[in-house]
C-alpha cells in the first residue's frame, strides 16, 4: 500500500489534476490483487478425510488356502465384494502347490468389505494388500489345465496321450518336466482341455490309473 500511496501522490490524484488512464488501470489491478489474496487466505484447504475416495482396482493376497480351495469358495467367502472367479488367480510354487491367491477388487471399499467378511466369519485366512505386478505375473489356468504327477522317467508324450485316451484334450499342448521331490525328483505333465467340465471329467475318470508301471495322480489347476 505504501507503493500505491507514492504513485497517487506523484500523479496528483489528491489534487484537482485530470484523471490519468495509466493510474486508473494500476488501481484496478491492485484492488483485484488484494481481493484475490484475501479470498485465498479465507478459503481453507479441504481436510484429507473430506477428499473423495480414490478409485481404481485394488489387489490383495489371500493366504491360508488349500489345494482343494476353489475360486468359487473365495467368491462366497468374500461376499459383498462384487467378485467373480475371473477376479482371482491362484499362486503356485514350482511344484504346483498353491501358496495363496491374488484377488482383484473393483475398489478400495470392496477390499475393506473383504477384510470385514474374513474377520466376521472367523476363517483362518489372511488378506493383505499387494502391488498389481503380483497379479500380472501369474498365469490363470482357469480350470482347463490338469496336472499329472508321477509320470515314469522313460515315458514319452505318446504314453501320456494313451493314458488320457477318451478325454477331450489338446494332445499338442502336453508339457512334461521334472521337479525336485524327496527322495527322488518327480516327473510331471500339464495337459490342456477344451473346457472346465472336460478337465474335471478327466480327473474323475483317470485319476490313480496307471501310465506304464506308475500310478498317476491328477489335479485341476485354477
């Protein structure tokens, strides 16, 4: 304001001099500046808890699942979170034993609802928030892939095909590999089926049958 006073005096605004267009413009700009500054000082910033909730997908890892736990079991467990089986991926180790499930929630409120559902039902599960990268790296077998364990060391893909004869599977999809086990490594195979129903039917019909001289155990991967 001292600067404004000097400008006024130097231009004779207190006397009877003629109006100065430049001075009028300066007065208007100065008045607007002080008005804006006052409004900013009087407008309190929104408190964090008044901010709208963040939107977007939230990912959580569910620990405590078993080999027999189905995706539909988790959808039922976490009722109210608006989940479908497609929102769940099973995390397997190298021997295809499940170590947990990664769940994709539509919102933070859905994640919080799941936390409350687990606490309310007293289940021995633990749900913790994880990064999306843990979801992206997982393969979803979608109940259409069957794991065969105990394949003979000398077995060929053709032997596995004969073992699965009568089932609706993709013969070219058979993958055979070794995994560490005690006392000896175990040979496994993956076979892809046309549908979840066909995969489950193969397990019901062929599980515990023999391939060459070995009894084969079978399990549907999710």
